[in-house]
C-alpha cells in the first residue's frame, strides 16, 4: 500500500498502488533516471489480480455483470452511475483492476513470435549454446552486451548474428 500525497499532507488511508495520485510540484523527481518496460509473468499477474475469472458469460439473467466474469464489478466499472467494488471510485476515477484467466492451452503474443523464432534459430537444441563457431562466440556475446551501443547498432548486430547462426552447422 502507498500513501498518496496531496498538498503536502496524506489523504488518509493507504491506497492501492495502481490508483491515480495527485503529484505536487515539490515531490516529483527532478530527472528521470530510467524507465523499464516488460511483460509480466504468470506469478506477477496472479499477485496483482483482484479475482480469478472463471465464468464464461458476461451477464446474468437480470442483465447484471456475472460474478467472476470479465465484467465483474471488482475489475472496474462497465457502466456509469455506480462505484467500483474494489476501490470505491467512480468510472472517471477508477483505473481498472486486473483479473486472471487460467487458459487450457498456451497463447502466444504475436508481437514476440518473430523474436522467439530468431532465438530458437540461434540456439543449439542439445546444449543451449549459440550456434556460432567457438572462437567467435565470446566476441559476439561481448558485443551484444556492450551498454554503450545504441539500439540500432544492437539491432544490426542481432540481425547479423541470426544470419550467422542459420548458416552454422555443428
């Protein structure tokens, strides 16, 4: 839980970390040190989830959102005029909350399929090493891990590495 500062004093009780907060001019960082983006793994999603979505219908017979369905009021609001069952905020204020759905089969993120195929083409299926000659392996790994290289250089290095790996026969 996080206390949300407002005008130099606390608003009161702790609030959930994904709630919107007012940031005053005195307490914001002067310079952003870093920003990280990434995908959450299953455990992290499960920790953040308010409910486990198991119902396969959106509405019940009374045309209300089905409990434990994708429109469950604990996940946020789907219509005006009421408050969220999790944070008690209005539609305009509620950020929405996570639910988790257990899938029977894997679902692949289409944004990562090409990168996944490239990785699989570069790795030995027996020993998990890069498919490049030993004398080049360390040099390539060092170049790829160089923090001073810009993103375009690394992208070009990766493209060259994938092409080299496709040609290599162990």
